[in-house]
């Protein structure tokens, strides 16, 4: 994420980042030292999308401060 936004790693801690998942359980997190978007826990497709053929998890990343 840091690379995609053109930020250096120290900039990650200086800015406010919020990751918003659309479900009850947060599935993703932002690794503070690397700037990578990672899974927060093991994702079980069968549990999340039992009756749906195409399983999509959506999340939003909000970056505070001017870009």
C-alpha cells in the first residue's frame, strides 16, 4: 500500500490510516513496518460465502493528511 501511494515507510506512522472492512470481522490489516496489506486472520471461504459462487471481500483504506 505504501508503495502504491508513493509513500516512504516512515510516512506510514506519521499519517493516520484506517482500514474499514464491510463485515463484522476485520479480515485485513496494514502492517506498520512494511506497509503491506495483510490478512488479519485465516479466511475461510466456505464459512464466508456458503451460498455464493463468487466470493468477494471488500475493504476501504482511508489515509489522513494531504497526498
